[in-house]
C-alpha cells in the first residue's frame, strides 16, 4: 500500500510497488529541456511537435540551440544546470538525477551502478545549428557522434585538420586574434552594442571576398572616429577567421548521415592515445541550418576560438591545444555507414566504440524489431512513431519523433513496432563489463 500522495513522492520514498512499476516501463523525460544559444536556430520545436517560434532569435537574440534529451550526470556543469524531468500520469514530476539517486540500483541494476554510479553517463542532445559554433575539442577519451536529422541543401560542418598543424603557431595566432577582438570591442563600445556589432560583422566575415569598404554601409561603424585605425584589425580578424576554417576538413551533410567524431585508427596507432574527438566547428559560414542528434559523454567543451563572435565568450586555448590531434585527417574517415546486425532484422549499427554503441532500429508495418535483454540504455525517436512491447506483450510505452527515453534493466527483451511510416529509433548502449 502506498502512503505517498503522488507517484513522484512514492518513487523518491522508495515505495516498492512504485519502483517496480517504473522499472518495467520506458522512463520518458519531458521533451522541451531547451537551452538558448547564440548560434541556435528555429527548427527544433517543430521537430518535436511543439508550437514553432519563428521570431525566437529576434525576441531574445538567441535561438533554441539545444535540447538536453537525457541529462542526469551532476559532475558535468551543463548537465547539472539542465537536468531532465519526468512527469507521471497523476501530474507529479521528478528530476531524473533525483530519481536515480533515490532508486538507481532498482532501475539500472547493481552492475551498472557499480561502474557508473546512480547517474546516466551520457549527455545526448538535439542540436539546432543556424550559425557557426566555436572551434573546439574535448578531453582525451571523449568522442561524439552526430546523426543528421535535417539539413538545408548545401549545409556543411568542419571536422579534423586537413593538414598537419604546428600547435604553437596556431595557439599564438588565436591568442593574438582574441586580443584584436577585445581591442575592436573596446573601440566600438560607445557607438554600437555588442549584439548589434555581431549582426553586422558576422555577415561581412562570412563573405570571404567582400571588401572592408562594404562595412561603410553601416552608419554607426562608418562614422566611428577610430574607423581608419580599426581597418587593419578588421582585415586581420577576417583573414584569421577564414584561415582557421580552411585548416579543417569540410563535410557536406544531409539527412540520415552519421558522422563519428573520433581520431582515425591510424592516428591512434601512431600516438597511443585513447580515442578522442577531433577539432570541430559545427555549422557553416552560410548559416545553412542543421538539426542533429549528438551523442557524447558528459564533460567539458574546450573552446579554442569563437570565430570573432560578439559578445565575446570564454575560451581556453591552452587546454584545447593540449587535447587536440594536430595531424592531418580526411573527411571520409568520419562518415559511418550503418551495417545490418546479424540475426536481428531491422537493426543496423553505425558506431561500436569503447565509449558507446549506436544502433538504428527500423521497424516496418509488417514486422517488429527485436531487442534482446541488455543493460540500461537510451532510445531516441528521430522519425515516425513507435510502440514498445515487453515479454508477453506488456506495453512499455510509446515514442514519437523528438522524444527520448531510458530503458531500465528489468525491462529485459522487447519489440519495437511501427505506428507511422518511416519510423526510426536510435538506441545507445554503454559498456558495463570492464
């Protein structure tokens, strides 16, 4: 008999009946855990079946750049700031970190908790990329994958250096560029707001061959008393903007593509390092929008350069330099082709690494996809709608496009049935045994 008044309270109190019920269903967080970003776009709400906000960027100066799909790792500052929440049929809510702290072992099993603790060691996000992100990397051991959900024709991203780079020279250029950017901001402080300055300069920067004189069309900049003195700063920063972008591989993206950001095997054989992400800049100078599911481990993003963005954001050139591979890579080394899994019709695997395994579940009208018993894992519906049936036909729940869920260990084997044409659910699992 439950003594707690709501389901959330019962779970947090360790009520055995409530916990047992939760352990046999999909744990589906609310789907609007959004974070505004200066590079964000306007596609993400429509993708999730929510009312679109086409004026989002105009109202706040920021787009909806990210949706934290499953966030329950308090050692990561971003995950801690944007925890996932679950809402139950009685209207009560609980944060996913709270739930796992209260009954993580019942939901995930002792083996999983022994390795990872009462938390979920992935930070999957939906990214809505309208403008360039920063030039960045991640600490050694942190790789990530981007599944392209949608993209404007001609959209690209940059990944891995396309030539061998001297890190000391590269770092020196970035630090000098940051000093020039600060000087530029200070000089214009009295005549133009940083957000407005970004709107003017970002367009000019992205147009490789547009001359400095084109900026004279903006009255505030053209009438600045220091205009003549600032010309060389603007010219130098634009040259650096393009020099940095040109140092990386350009990857054309299209819906359905899987891009795995990890050091190529030949690089690892030469360095002996653990697989890590390569330098990357998501987005493109043409502002062609990209919607993608990003799967990665929690951990810091090491920002080396921000493509002359205003207002200026923090960078950590030294940490980024230490984390990156400086040897040449090729674009084709990052493109993954999903392969059908033997004896599991409708299941395809695109990434099987020491950090995580990514499978694509594609049920059709006339057959369901079987998933064998596994440790806890997560699901992400990127197209269509699916229902999940446990052993004996028990209903575990449904997912529609834009929704995600955790699958507790007690669920065991299950089947995925399509409730809409062209359904695809991504399944991400983690290693448990050392």
